[in-house]
C-alpha cells in the first residue's frame, strides 16, 4: 500500500489496516474533503473518527455520501430503519462474536459498515479486523490458481434461526471466492465461517477441508488490527476486503453502538 496524499490529519491505526482521522467533524465536510476521505478509505480499509457528537440523522447523512443505505433483513430501529442499535446482551446472546463480512448472503452485499459508539466499556469490547487482500496475496501460486476459479454459496439461514425467522426464506447468494475491489482493483479472499456454506458445484463434505484451511488462514494474526472503543468514536470499514469480529470480553458493562451499511456492487 502507498500513503495517500491528503490535507487531512491522520495516522495509521496498525500495520495491516486502518487510519485514524483526527480533528474532523464529519457533519461539516465538503465534497473535496469527502474525496480525500474516500481515497484514504480505499487505501487503508478502516477509518476511525474520534470525538464525534452525532445524532442518528447525522450518521445517516455522512454514510449516505458513500451511496444508498441498505437495511438489514432482520433488524432495524423503529424511527430509523436503516440503523441497528447494538446493545450489550451478555456473552451468551452476542451473535456477532465470529469472523464475518456483513451480509455476504445478499446479491449486492454492503460495501461498507459504519458504527457510532454511544456507550463503551472501560476495557474490552474491541472490534477486530482481518485484511483479506493480505490473506489472498500470501497464498501460494498453486492455491491462488485454484481459488481464482471457485465461487462460494452464502446463506443467512443460521442468522434467520437466531432471529426466529424461517431459514427456508433466508437470503442466499453465490459470489466469487476471490473478488476484485471495484475501486482499487486489488484482489482479496471473500468467504467467512458465518455465512459461507460450500463451494458452488461442490458438496458440503467436499468443500469442508479447503474451506477450513481458508477460514484459519484468512484471520492469521499478521493480517489483523483491533479498535478499542470510546464514546463518540465513528468507525467505518470496507466489507469488500475485510473480515471483522466483535470481541465480547467486557462482561455486562454497557456497550451501545449504532450500525448502518452502504450498498455495494455484486462481487466480481
């Protein structure tokens, strides 16, 4: 990766991924600043904006600069259907404690997810990220040749059961196992244990050995970074080339976050 030329004040979050943008009120940016932010986002995949003071409408307005918002199939606030309010529910009820890219079961999965922290624990409750461009690039030439020609079947059936919906009616989609970022044109692995069921044209039993290898490979420590939350943090990440994990190590301390997503292109 190369650093982006910009007038913004920012620093790297970690070696594998991320940039922290300081001194910026996201409610006041103009088109020129947005263009700089978009270039920084494409290059570093995670942007962190500390010390924001946002209403739900403010968050929606900022996210909408990147495109149309997409609703989650099973959740949304009554007054703002595009936003999911994530509240700490105790370890046993935390459905996001796994590596995943959001809503890969949709034909057009979100290109980005944006979270805003209203409450944060004193310690813990981090969000971890894993860079799938690095995961793909580190595969052997032989394995890259194989995965380049595979597609995977993604399903929300398990998620539907958690929300007590009919799994037979859950969204499903087939996507390339390796996708090309529609802006940077870089390649990345595109699968996750949460939603990827099998390779297209393969049975689940046939798929399992290679899928298990890729699940473990894709989240090796050298591809990872973590964000520790503070109240007022606004964080956005690129679902086209990242996996993320909500680390639930903070017991029952309050953690309240507003989440929304921006629609992306069909993976190719």
